[in-house]
C-alpha cells in the first residue's frame, strides 16, 4: 500500500508547484528565479518604434492593469502579453490581440539558458505558439543577467511575420536573470507555493486522492481480511451505497420536479415512490 500513497502525494506536489517552477532554473552557480521579474504594476508597456503598435507584456505572469485592459480582456483574458494598435480607428477589443495562452493552460512557458555552458549569460523565456482567431503568435524574451539593475527593463526587438503567423522577440535586462539573484517576494494574492493552482485546486486534488485511497484501502481490506470469499464486486467498500446512487439521483431530480409542480399549482403529480 505504500506505493499508491507515495504516487498520490507526488501527484499533489507536482501539480501544486508545476506552474511556479516554470520560470525557475537550477544552475551550478545558483538558482535563477525569473518570477521576480514580473512587473509590480501587472504589465510592461513596450512600444514598437517602427510601427503603430505597443505591447503590454509581463514576465511569467498575466498582463493586466494597463489602460484598455478591459477591452483586451473581453477579447481574451489571462494572456501574458497583448499587442495593441495605436493606429487611428483601431480602438476597443478590435485593436487588441492576445499573444499567449492564459495562466490556466498549463505548461505554456519554457525557460532556458542563452548559453547552456554559461549560467550568467542570460535566459530565454518563451511563451509557446498560441493560435487565436486562426492567427499564430509566439513570444520570446531574451533577458540578460545584470546584477546591478534596480528594475527589469524590456525592449521590442522584431516581429518575424509570415502569413497568419507572427513571432515576437523582445530583449531585456534583469538581476532576476542572474543565478542567486534577489529572492522573489510574492504578493499575498499569489498564495504561493500553490501559485495559480489555488487553495480550491488543492482541496479538490486532496479530495480526489482521498477518494482513491478510500477505494484502494477498502478493497484490499475486504479482499484479504473482511470478505476474502466474496466476489470482486462485493469487495468494493460500501458497494450497496454506490449501487444506490443512480436511484438517489433520480429521487433528487424528482424532488425538484415535485417542488416545481407545487409552485405551478399543479396538484396532480405522482408520489415519488410510485414513479
């Protein structure tokens, strides 16, 4: 019984920490934690000096709080980057395009060293290809290690465009791209170490694991000790209760039907037991 319990615990821990660890790299010189480069304002405003576009982006976190965010959110909420048009007439959600998946999409982030043999040579943060409205977008940040930087800075580099496909590239500097940089101090709303997984997600996972263990342990007890001669079905813990669930659900539905009939003033309804 030790193996199923261990597997269940590992599943809970891996889910709880997976998103938080996406922006973390362990190197021989120390840990690079790029989570600290997230803007305290919720976004970085990075203009394109050669075109009427500006980019509202964030590092490892959702981009939010900028002017016009509600318009962008109505188009697609939760993105870590948005492309906004500055052209006349391009207002509202029509001029806002999401460039990444939402935080809830799982492993949409990848982080790697610019040079695998040089942990102080900077990192490459990539938001994987995102298909929105039949248009593919990929966002990449090359952030150099600058231990003297008091704040993270970003610059727009280039948009590599092919038909219905854009690859956006940014450069920047940050002390958080350095091994052993300043420790990341999360805001209370981030609820770390759970990250965006949240307390609700943890409770649901624990409930699922508890139910799984209930069946495994109960079945083993019945099979090897309490009911060794019983059939496999009868060795399921509280099998009569589980068999009764469909009928209990039916009774619950009919109870609401009965209440509905009473509200409508229809007295010609049947007794639940006779249905």
